[in-house]
C-alpha cells in the first residue's frame, strides 16, 4: 500500500487534533507540549495548520503520521527552520513513513531556510538513528529538558545544513 505525504489543510483540523492528542497522551516524554494544554477546540488546531506547515502521512483516508515545519522568526534567525511534532502511529512504525515525513520537511525547507534543527528525546534511539541517516548531526544535549511525571528527559539537539 502506498503512503501519500502532503500538507494538512485547515479543514482537516479534526484529523490533526486526533493524532496530535494521541501522540501527547501515549508519548508525553517525546513532546514539549502536554495533552492538557492542547486538548482544545478545533479553532486551536485550525490556527496551527494555518501558521505552520504540518505534513500528514496518509494510507488511504487514514492519517498515520504527522510532522511540522516552522521557519524561525526574526531577521537574524530567518535562515533556520525547525522540524517539530513528529509522530507515527504504532501500526505504521517500521514502514518507512517516518522517513517520508522527515524527507517532506527537508524538501519543503530547502526553499525557505539554510538549515533545519530539531530536538529528540535522548532515549528515543530509533528516531535518533533516522535523523542521523537523513544527515542530521547532534550539536548538543539539553539535560533535563523535560520533566514528565517526576522523571527528567534529556533531549539531543540536532541540525542538518541544507545549503
């Protein structure tokens, strides 16, 4: 079965909300945001889809993964973008969908920024391997970046130069 990767539209806010809240609920250690803060009405998610580019990975009509791209603001940071919010549902893990989503961000970012940064939980070895295989290089570790249920999570900071 073929995967289709494309930007989500504001009228798909409900699809996005469902997968985003699933990600925050099932893997709180992987995201700086928390479920309670984002369990909002669809207006919040429509606005996010308007102000960011969020790619969805579809198999048929089902969205099985998402990832966001956001250029950084301000004249001195406009050359940088951020890959954020990567999540792939359990049934699609190991299928290559994560790679396709990340590649969509890289291809899109090529037209807007010189480099893309991301942060990934140090304990998320499969994600770190994927990002490294795509050319991202670590440039630091933020110790105790998150505190989830009394447990600290370190984040590895990674960058890929596009040009």
